[in-house]
């Protein structure tokens, strides 16, 4: 019974001719770009897999930050509810001060361009976000909720004085509203997601 079963399995295997016919698909001229691309992808993953992972993580963090303020395209309100600070802190923790600073500045700029929100105050909040990314990298073992809260306060301390110096009462109101919403929001986000995301990216 055992021998018959083995013979039946052996007969079910493709014959050399069928196997060769199937493999010929890989060598057809029209399929060469696909095959070569697949091989190149495997080689890149083998030799540079670590960098590919880093690129994917940074791209996801950037997308999270940029898309979190998309509502600014439709509502002319201060983007106090945002994940740019969160993603910048994570980038700084994962990749160091220089990468964190560049990430914070670039993502902040792209978010403003994407959401059509660029104004004169960009000279304050882009450097502020870069400082957050740079500074957070030096506290990898800190409690993530405390770090997130402090980085949110640091961002506002650097970015908001330009608003505070204006004589326009509306701008000052926006400043107060931004801080009163932004700091608690970041505290909640870091409390809910900080440890989870840090465990993935760091």
C-alpha cells in the first residue's frame, strides 16, 4: 500500500518535458524585464535590506505627518491637530539627530506645500520642527510620553514667539488656540501610540 502511494505521488510530478516548458516562460523575451526586475529586487533586498526597511519606515512616518494636516486645505484653521511632531520625534529616536532634524524640516515644509498653507511664519515653525527632531535623538531611553510632551512644548516655545510679537489680535488668538490644542493632543497621541511605534522603528 505504501509503495503504491509513493508511485502515485511520483506519477503526479511534472515530467521533465512539462517542467522545461514551464521554465521556458521565464526565458521568453517579453518576460525578461519582469524576471530581471525580480532578480534585481532580490539582490537589493539581500545586500541592502536594512536600508530598504529604513526608507519604508521614513516614508511611512512622513506620510503620517503630511496627511495628518490635510484638513488645512479645506479649513483655514491652525493645524494644531497634527502628527508631524510625533513622526519627527520617532525619526530622531530611530535615526539620530541629523536625520531627525532634516526629517522634521522637510516633512513640515512638504506638509505646508501639500496643504497650501505656506506663509511668512514658516521661518519659525520649520526650524522649530528641526530642533525637535535633533533634540529628541539624545533621549532614546526616556519615557516616550514625557519626551513627546516636552518636544511638543519645545516646538511651541520656538515656533510661536513670531505670532506673539504680532499686534494682530486674531493672530494672538490663533497662537493661544494652537498651544491649548496642540500640546494636549500630542500628549494623548504619545500616550496611546508612543511605545508601540517606538518599538517598531527604533
